[in-house]
């Protein structure tokens, strides 16, 4: 049975902002006991499948949980690219401002550029987590 209460009326409108749909293959990296389990469940409901811990094939989306003390955000993003399909994207989930482990948006933006990615969207997806959508730039670099 699909979990009741995972819709916008019950505080999980963040899942809509992630733009996930049935059939997408999503790899999850950086899971720890502080992640938002309701958001994870909503993601699995949206894709109608489980989150992968690792993949032998290219994935459509990488859901990367990241905290300030996890290390260098550039390394995190480069690692997230390993299994990502050419047209895939990364949702970098970081604790919101004022929460333990908050990663400043400037660090995310700088890390994205260094990793060869573009930061396209930022969304508040849960009470404690923000999501940053990162994609490969379209077209050749100049």
C-alpha cells in the first residue's frame, strides 16, 4: 500500500519539486541516520522502486546527502558522476541553514563549477533539508 500522507497537503510538497517520475533509476549516496526518511519514502513512491546503493549501469538521478563535515563537496560531486547517465542529474541534499552540517550555498555553487556541473535549481524539500539540482552543461565548453 502506498504510504498515505506523502502528498503536498501533508508537508511533503518537496517531492514534487524533485520532478521524479515512475521508472527513473535513482542511486542514493551519503545515507546516514540523520536523513529525512519520509522524503526517502516519497522518492521511492514517486519512482515506484527502490533506491540503489550502487549500480552496474547508468542511473537517471543521484540523490546525494551531504553535510559540511562529510568532506570536500567537489569530491562528492565527482563521485556522484561515476554512475550518472549523460542526461542524468544530481540532487545534492544538504541540511538547511541553522541545522547541524549546513553547507553554504556558495560552497555548493563553487563545487558545482569545479566539478564541471551547473547548479540549476534549489528547493526546500523537507523541514531539515534543501536540495540543489546539478546537471552537466549543455553543449561544448568554451
